[in-house]
């Protein structure tokens, strides 16, 4: 089966991890701060906090922004569940905003309409998590204008988007947001096995996330309630977690990072080939906004159902049976049983639900060979006649 995504590990990656294994520190050594510095310089951000996953980065980001009981977090239904769950971890309420039918990202128009209604009933969100789906940046300019008008904070869930650009600037620079989060899960653009990072330009937000990543414990005398009892001394001044990244993971991340730009270029080359070869099929190809450069984590096509005799599911099953490991990103979060229990229903977010009826993620990753891609294309052509 040709998977929809896959990591690329070379000898340099293996050597980097082995070097750490043979060193004094498997975790909390020099590699984590070096990885943070590497990513923040690349992204033109001021601070970076490496953590155990994007999920933990989202949780810490929400906590740093003061999200808690009685607050609202809004996000898009077309995302991985973690973009919404982070609000629930903090005791906040979660709601969704429908997607733009062309980009599949959160719709600024739908967001504004919902904000106008929420203002009237005094239920404005404290945090909006925007997701750069497939690597395509959201309309950050419009969303940040709305955030100033309505007073919410912005987290960019850029799990799909490292290596991309918005208006010529790297995603992760936080020009239009408070915090940006990356994922380094193996299916994502670069990997540390499990891992994530939160970037920000705000020193206080970064200090808070750093504290909470490691139990809420500090060794900074300035932050303590009393002078240290001795050189062993630390204080727990908040309730944190063990969300640390290990040095093994960071070493892998540093090594992977050296190929980041090339990876994204390869993704674009593969996407270009799909664009050419699939354009006459009854499917809608990904639409690319001209003001941005996508990280292209995913290549999602939508079936034009009126032109096809087979159902979405039948096509999906046929492709899988033919060895093409297509996938679906994502099941609208509000339709998950856990969220239905909270009162969401099918029909709540029609654009997101229509997308779900039609979307298919095709294989796209740097190691996808020309022959493999040709075989994906011919299987698609056969099944979409
Ligand atoms: C993968 C992903 C996450 C979660 O990332 P982990 O590192 O696995 O915790 C969150 N949001 C989106 C949009 C993702 O794709």
C-alpha cells in the first residue's frame, strides 16, 4: 500500500540520534535549546518552546493565554480533534466556525457573522485556533483585524504548515497571532517521532509555557517566593506537566530541519504533477491562494459527485483495494460522539460537512517515487471514469 504520508529518515538522522544516545544527556541536554533556536530563527519568531507533541503545545498555548472555565475557544470543524480538545483541557467551552468552501480553512466571513451574534449575548471567544489546513495559510490579515475588533487571542495550529509562507514571510513568525504551534509527528513535514513546538514573540507567554512544560517548577531565583535554601533548591510555583521534548527527539529534528526547504519543494513538484495529470477528472483540485506558499502537508481532492456514478465510500474502498492508501482529513470534529454529547449536530456546519462527503487525501510525501505517483494517477483515472 502506498501511504498518504510517510517520514524520510536518512543516515545523518540515525547518526544524530545515536550521538545523543552515547552522550551524557538523553533529555534536558543541549539539543532541545539548539532545536528551538534553529526553528525560531528560520521562522523569524522571538521565542520557541519545544514540547512532547503539538497537542501539548496547544494545551500550553491555551493556558498561557489564560483560557479557563467560563471562556470560549472557537476553531474550525475540519481539523484534527486536538485543535478543539485543548480548549476542553482548560475547562473552557468549545465552538466551531464553518470553513471557506475554496480553501477549506476557517472562513473569515463566517467568523465575523458569528462574532457579531456572540457580542450581542456577551459570549465572545477568548481564543480562536486557526488551522492552516494542508499547509495553506488561513486569511490571517482578516482574522487578526477581527481579533483587534472583538478582543480575542489567536493560536495558529500550523501542524501542516512548517516551511510555508504567508505574504512572503515564514509561517511561525506570529505577526498575525499570539502563538503558533507545529507538529513533528512522522506524517508531518519534518519529524521528531512525537514532538511539537510553540512559537511566540511575547516573552511572558513563552516563559509561562516553559514553566508549565516542566511541572510548573522554576530554578529562577527572581520567580521564587523566598531565597533558595541551597544549591539544590527549586520551587513549584504553578501546576504544570511533563510535556518536555527529549534530546533524542530534538537531535532528530535538527537533522531533519536541514532538509525542510527541499522537502517542501518536493511536495510542490509532486503536487504540480497531480495538478497536470488529474485536471480533466471529475474532481476539484486544491486551490492555492496567490499570496501564500503552502507547506503542502496534504493534497486533498474533492469528488464532483454529480459527475460520478460511484459513491465517495466506494471510490475510497476501490483506491485502497488497488494499493493506494488514500485517507480523509478530517471527520468534522463536531460530529464526533464526544462533541455530539455536548449538543452539536449534523447540519451545524454545512460547508464542513459537504467537504467531508467529498474529500480524499492522495499520497504526498518526499519519498514518493515517480513510478508510485504514476500508479496512483492511473488507479485514480480508472476509478473516476
Ligand atoms: C497532527 C495534528 C495535531 C496533533 O499533533 P501531535 O503532534 O500528534 O499532537 C494537531 N492539529 C493538527 C491540525 C494536526 O494535523
